[in-house]
């Protein structure tokens, strides 16, 4: 049996008498120094006992080695894989976010360009429509003015005709009246030429 120093200190000291026969029981009477040492052996905390440092260091090395093997072979590879997967996922998310941002910026730029083109086209359409409306209005006004001018010319022509007929009728009435007045005054007829000259002279004086 393996006897450690602490066990040997705790066991009672058996004094062997050289004169005692081999089969006789040994004296179990402890000595005074041994009894005092046994009584004072329980005052040391076992982990702090210098007698157990060797075994403690041995088991510490064994435990540390097993723990190191467990961490290096099982735990650390799993943690590294998880960290790598998370890093790849974050990198992928960042890349996707960058692509989405680029697509969004491109869509905004295209929208702004389309809006500017639409405004420019609307301005051009408005100018074209305004020009067409103005041209149509000018053409319609020209047609109306031409129609009115034609009607005025026709009216003036009719008025001139009526005036001419009225003047002819007035001249005839004036000649007839003058002839009647002359016949009443002198008791005879005068030539038509003299009556016409008299009427023309009277009209010229009135004008």
C-alpha cells in the first residue's frame, strides 16, 4: 500500500522493541512528540499542504491537457466556424445593402432624368399647342376679317348703286319739277338739255 507523508503523520507511531519476539504484538503506545505532531497535523488545509503539491501539479497538468485538447479539437473549431459564418453573412448583407443602395441611386437618377425630360416635353408641347392655337386664331380672324371686308364691300356697292339710282331718280324728279315750274312761269316748255344743265348747276352750288 502507498503511504503518503500525510498518512504517515496521521498514523500512531508504533515503537518496535528489538528484544521483543517476532510474534509478539508491538507496543502501540505513542510517544509524546508523535502525539503532539498528530494533534497539530489537522491545522493545515489539504490543498495548501506542501506534501500534496506533487499530486496536485500532476492532476492539474492532466486536466489542463485534456481541457486544451477539448477546446482545440471541439470548441474552438466550432466557435471559429460560427464566427466565420457570421462574418460571411455580415459581408453578404453589406454587399447586398451596397447593391440595393446603388440600384436605388440609379432608380432615383433615372426618375429625375425622366421627370426633367417630361417637363421639357411638356414645355415644348405647350409651346407647340400655343403656336398652333395662335395660328388657328390668326387664320380664323383673317377669314372673319376677309368675310367682313367682303360684306362691307358688297354693302358699299349696294349703297353706291342705291345712291346712284336715288340720284338718277332725284335728277329726274328735279328736271320734271323744273320743267313744270318753267312751264308755269313762262307758259311754255324748255329743252331737256337746258333743264339738265340748270339742275347740275344747282346741285354743284349745294355741294
